[in-house]
């Protein structure tokens, strides 16, 4: 079942194929798309991240903080 607020698969594909939603051709930035991650066209190659999603920014900042703390206190 689909959520009524969720865009259709066709809309999601249009967003992914729109060059205006890609910064330098490699960073996906679309505030209308609420997905944090979505599979690449060839699913075996991994996932893309939506840099416009605030949840993704929080995840990245937490990851960087953990890495910095690990490097600082691992000695």
C-alpha cells in the first residue's frame, strides 16, 4: 500500500533523471524528494543519498563526530 503523500514511482524516476537535481552530476539534491537514500540504477552498485534531506545531514555530522572522537581518543 502506498501512502497518499508519497509520490509515484514515475515521479521518483523523473526526479532521478532530471539533471537539475544533480550537483556536478554526482550529488543528488532534491528537497521535494523525502527519501534519504535510494538505490542506484544498477542496484548492485549501492545507494545514492539525497543531500537535501535534513536527516541525512544529521547522520553525516554524527558519523564525522564519531570518527573524529575515535581518532582523538584511540591513541
